[in-house]
């Protein structure tokens, strides 16, 4: 096929529901960016909308949906809804694999992505795997015996036979387990939209924002005690907690209960899950973003905050921390209360420095994490796969 002919790119992800957070959702933005860059893009996914009894997504099933320049297909989760499995999706892939130049499969340790990689091999379609952080040793500790067996039985060969493995940071690539497979690695970050620039005026009570899925790995057991310490010592700030976890409502409820009984109760606002205009307004009104995660292969929420011009305090386990440090877009801490509290105290005590680092954050995001820049890198990488096919 001619180098000048449009790339035919197939994206496959188990779900794009908001329930599963940013790593799944970003496939929508990626598909749009690739289409705008000139690729013919088709996205396959399921109607999965959570594993705790939620109703499936209310979407057309098995029909081509035109969306933002690309074609989207939803397939019914069946027979194993909990595992986001779809025989219909895999049947479509088998029948149409020869119509594409490359498949980009998002997620490992998911039966649908595992089976999709196997079908791509059988049908001669080169595929790229994006692990979504699932190869991080800390993530592999969850259900460790099952994941080890699954990895050696299925994902080892999928990784070894992939045209490339797409990591979103150099640190993710460095620490990731490959079960003995030798892989060709790409390090290409995720993209975020760039909202209009908002002028921020320093206030006497700056707003500290935590906005992410309320998951145990996100470091709320660091954030809350550290902010309590600062509050008791008289540091002025208000705290906004934005996020939810319909997969683990007991944990979400425990966080709210603790905050309501803590020293932070009179300066905390719990807003739940936010999106769209509400999310944009919340970012515009915040002065500092915090996320001391125990592991984060990229940190899409961090990049979104930086795009809005907010300086960040993140742990050195959020794997875009070198970019934040190099561009002086925020403060880096370790995963402990003392280190995080010290970084936040320093940030809150220096309004002019916060403003400078917020401007740096916006510039860093425009340079490294804009969708147009990400699409250009991927298009070039896909072309390389097509040439070598």
C-alpha cells in the first residue's frame, strides 16, 4: 500500500465508560486526534458500565456510529459481563481484520483484549498493546497468583508477538514486568485538551484540589492526614475532593465519613464525580492540584490540571514526575505524609511561585501532551509498522 494512502487504524478497548476512569476514556480523545491527523479510525468497545450491578451503557449495539471523525462500534457484553467479554466484538474483529493496517489494543489482563491480540495474530493484523499500568509490579500484587498464571499463559506471548508495546512514560516502561518476553517498546504519552487560559489571582485561602477516581492507590491516606496537620498548624487553605468510585462505594463512603469527622471538616467540600462544564469550573477555581499516588503509569488527571495552568504536588510514583520536575510545573514528594505535607506547605506559602509554576505547567502540557502532538507521533509509528508488515 502507498505511503501516502490513509492509515486504517483499529482501536480496541474493553470499555469507554466513565466508571473506569481516564485511561479508558482517553481512547475517545485519541481516536478523534488520529482522525483529525488524517487516519481512518474505527473504535471497538463494549457496553460495559461497571461491575457492581450498574445498567449497561444505553448505546446502539453492533451498529456503526459516526463520532468526531471516526467510527465507533459498541458490542454487548456476553457471556461474561463482569469481565467485559464480548463474543460479538471478537466475531466482528475476525471478519474485518483484513480491512486494517494496525490494531491498537488498550488493556492487558482483560479477556477481551487478550482474545483480540490472539485473533490479530491468527488473521495477520499487526497489533500494539497499551498495558494501562497493569504491568507495574505494584499493580501485579493485586490477585498476584492469578495474574502471574494469566501473564505466563497468555500475555507473555501476546507481548512477545506485538508489533510494539505502548508505554505512556519512560518510568512505566522501565518498571513493567514482561514475563520474560522481549518487546519493542514505544514511549508516547497520553494527550489532554487545552482549555482557555484563565487568569488566577492569589487569595488568602488558596484551594487545594484532589480530583481523581477514589481508589486506594491514589494516596488519600497521605493527603488527608497531611492536610489535617497543616490545618492544625494554622496554614490557610480550603480542600476540594472531587471523584467517586461506583466499583467500591464502601471506600468512597469511608473517605467522606472520615473527612466529616476530621480537623478538615469546616474547610472541605466534597463534590463527587464531575465532568464537562462543572469540571472545567472546578479547575479554573483551584490553586493547587494534589495526587500522591502509590503508582500511576501516567496520571491523566495531573496532565489535565497542568493544562488548566494549575501547579501540582505529586509523588515520585506518578510516572510523569520527571516532566513536572524538569519544567518546574510543581513539587515532587515521596509517598509519605511528612514529605507530602512539606511540599504542600511550601506551595501554599509561595503564591508568586505557584503562579509561575502554573504557567510552566500549561506550557509543558501544550508542548508534550497536546492531542495533536501525540497523534503525530503515533501516525509516524503506525506508518513504520505498515512499512514492515
